[in-house]
């Protein structure tokens, strides 16, 4: 390669890597696989080694990571947060063992193998056993101060116990386990927001939330794998990790001491197969020299420790042909392109569809129909297209044009500034949007009209019987009886027929839905961004739909967890005459448009008594239930301890300040069982 060719290639590589760093670190939206990214970086490192005069001061190789966001205070790390060098094969790992042996002069070395958690790196500091600061990695030199958010993670101790040193810094990974991830994405879909692509992005997005009360609900977890403790001297990495386990941290539970290379390979092979059974994502194994004085001898390169290495699992990949693209229109009008592919086996399942996210994704990847595409399923749940074979496409292949009109109603699509998605603005008449709204309305968390499912709704819609959510209440026996539809799916035909029993069940379920509380109704009508929880809080705050319609932006934003985006969306929805007419119709049919108050009082046993509920109970909902019971039996529930309080109902770990104040005031502290006895 001539120096001129090298200069050109270095420029190309730097530009691409800067772009991918930005996508990964700032936007949480990586657009190539880790493997492909490492290949680009390795090529750049090799070229810069060969042509050192071409190294630019801002080359991506000079930095540890990407940039940092602006919303948080940025703080310098007391020691840089380095990353590990990656290997992808046993051969490369052999090279690591050889390097260690050559540098130490012997191979009498134990290794610790740990899981490589696929989350967000974090550094947490404690002074005198109290959590004082938590920083993300940022660019490795300085990171975002996310202390308030980290404090909300249940597995992170706020106060240490045992023989902890006066100053301690621990490092680890914040992850989102699969169950939290699935729940969060379901909630996002419920309110018409784009789901996160994978648990790592979800964890990272959660840590960047400005409101820590929202972070607390995200079900994050934190696992620690590194310790800076200048006050104890440990023989090994293993001992140092065990020590912090005793202070109350959640430490890597699967780590293992390996006495030789074969042990390490066995550990890797075991987890390569077993990782699919873990309740969270890992993307490899980390191998660390155990003996700390050996670690010191080995030291660091500019970016990585020489005493550790990551072995990354190959994401399971398959190659197939892109046949066509469907454009799906959701309940809120967002258009999502979906790839139809030649069926292919990937990680044990046949895959024939993959999301293509949005128009930018298609343009940036230059994907065209007929192309060979590579799909991957890392530790991740949803398969994705990660690469396109552009070389073997036919000469007449054309770049894909994203549609400009809605495939269902022909309306010109629009795109809001700063958003990646195109919308069909015809939210009143576009069929998939209407069907989506109808399906949302009957959902279990909404009006819970169990006897109607998606297929029955299609049937009603196709026969012109429901066009909006109020039409459900206009249905009667004569309109429903005898409706039939024949479905063909995978060469099998199925018939849906509305016979007497079906019709009776549907009508009675619709009738029963009139008893659903106002908060469920508010969620069911499908105001964009209003989820189950915000609907509950808004309903409680305003009491009925008329008060809500009168509310100003500021008044709406007084409701806990309601930000400007939600508030604006509520106002816009209720100001629309068409929507308001539907609400009037629903009210006329007997659907609840206000919170029930008086009829819900069950007894007056707690009349005149004031309670504080404090501490944690068996389930997060239990505390709310106890508070509701107080009110249902005529009592009053307050948040802070004062001399007006008659009883404190204490769960586990009641706050120390409340406890001492209650004791000072001589307020009886009772258990949940004592309280139930009072009733
Ligand atoms: S040790 C000096 N151990 O992988 C390096 N890292 O590039 C200390 N990671 O940024 C890191 N699991 O975010 C270590 N068991 C583990 C890990 C782990 C995940 C992440 C970490 C780091 C990246 C390596």
C-alpha cells in the first residue's frame, strides 16, 4: 500500500468509527455488530502502526470510547476507565496466554473467568461506607454523574456493612434483565413509543433519564467486577471481589478460578451454550490474571490492561435473501418497514421477518430487494439485519425508495423534525390505525373485553360495524349473529363464525366493561404517551373527564410523572372535536368518566385515625393496597411522621429518620398483621 492509499483508507476508517461510536455511545443505536466494529478498529490500528506519521490527534484510536452527553454534570474519573481488548477465537486467546507467559517469565498463572455482562459500565465511590458518587464511563477520562439514578437500583447498597475501608471505588456493569426489558417494551408499545432494540440500550437509556423516580421503575440490576481499595491488601482479584461481596454488593456470581488454559476454554465453551438460559444478556467471557502482583507486573497499554482480555462470543449469524418489504402502520400512525426474507435457521428458530427500523436504516445500509443480507441474534431477543452483500447484487438493482404515501389509505406520510419515523397523519380514517386503537381499547389492562380478540375485531371492522371505540356499545344481537370469516394461514383454513353463544358472550363482556374504572378508561381511549401508570395518576388528580378537559398545561404537569410531552398530548387529544364526541358517546352509553368515590367506602372502622405506611412489603403493590385499605375504611393516610399521626404501619427496612421521629413522638409502630386485625 502506498502512503497516499493508506492516508485515504485511514480517513475512511476514522470517519466510519467516529460515526459508529456516536451511534453506540450517544444515540444508543448501534448500526453495526460489535464484531464488524472491532474489525474496522483493528484495521485502523494496524495501518497506524505501519504508517505512524499518519496518526491524527483526533483518531478514534487515541480515545478510549465515545463522547459524553450534555445533560449530566461531567466528572473526571480518579483513574481512567479502560476497556478490554477483544478476542474472537481460541487462537487469539492462545496469543494472550503466550504474552502473559513471556512478560512474567513463567506460566504458573491462575486466571479468573467471569461473564462479560452486556450493559453499561459504571464506577461507584463510597466514603466512610456511604455511596457518594456514581459515574458512567463516558469517554473513559470523564463520565456523567448519574449518582441519583444509580441510587435507585436495588442491588446497589447505599450504605456498606462489614469491614469496609474509609474510601472505596467499585466498578461494574448496570444491566437490564430480560423480564424487566420485556415489561418495559410492552409498556412502551402500549403508549405508542418505539421499543428499545435490546436490553443494553434499554439500560443505557434508563441511566440517562433525568428523573430518577422513573429509573427506579426500570428494574435495573448492577453487578460489580472490579475493586479499588487502598486500605486492604489482597493477594488476588478473586479475594478482592469476595471482600466487596461481604460489604453488601452483588458480585459476579459465576466467576471461577481456572488453573490452566484448558480450564479457561472449558468455561468459555460451557457458557457459549448455556448463555441462552441466563436471565440477562452476556456477550462473552472476561479472563483476568488472578494474582494481583502479577497484574501489577503486567501493567497496562494506553487503552487496556495487559492482565485481562475479553473473549467475545460470535453472535449467531445467518445469511438469507431479502424478498420484499412490508410497511406496517401502528395504532399511532408510525410506519415501520419489515423485511420479508427467505426462511433461514438462526439460533434454533426459523426466521423470516426482521424489523428494518426506519427509512434512515434502509438508506444507511443501502439494502435492496434481492440482496443477500446477514442477520444476527447476539444475546439479543430480536433478530436484526447487520450487513448486506452489495457485491453480488445484480446490475439492474435499484436503491430502495421508502414509501411516500400510506400503503393503506394513500395519505402523504410526514416526518416530525428530529424523529426518525414517518407517520401517516390520517389517524381518524386509516384502517390499521383504527384497528390498532380498537385492539388497544379492548386490552386486558384497558377495558378488558376478553371475548373480543384481534380476529373478531377485524371481522367487525370489515363489516363496517365498528369504526371507533364508541361503536362497540352500539352493537346488538341482530348485528352480530351470523357474521363469518374464513382465514387461510399456512395452507390451513379456519372459520370464525358468530353463533348464539359467542354473540351473548361478546355482548355481556361489552356491557361489563362499563364498570371499568375511569383510570382504565383513560388508558383505553389511547391518548398518545399516556400509559397505564400516568392514566392512573391523571385520573386520580382530576377526578373526572370534564376537569381534565379544562386543565392547562401547567396543571397537567403538576401530576407526578407527567412531563410536557404527555401533558401536551392530553390537551391536544381532548381539544379535538371528533375525540370529544366519542367521549360524550361513551359517557352516554354508561362508560365511567369519573372516579367513583363515595360508594367505595367499605366501613368506618378507621374513622378519625391517621396512618403512615413505611418500609417495604412482600410486593411493591402491597404498600399501595394497604394505603387503599386505610382510605376504604375511613382512615387517612399521610406521608410524613408528625404528632397528628396515630399509627405507623412498618414493613421491612423502615427509613431510620422516620423511625427515630416516631419513637420521639411515642407513636405506636405496628405490623401489617396488627393493621389487618384492626379491620
Ligand atoms: S473488567 C480494566 N469484567 O466490558 C477493565 N469488564 O471492554 C475492567 N464488562 O468496559 C473491566 N463484564 O463495561 C470487566 N466481568 C467483567 C465485565 C466487564 C462486562 C464490560 C465493561 C468494560 C467492557 C470491556
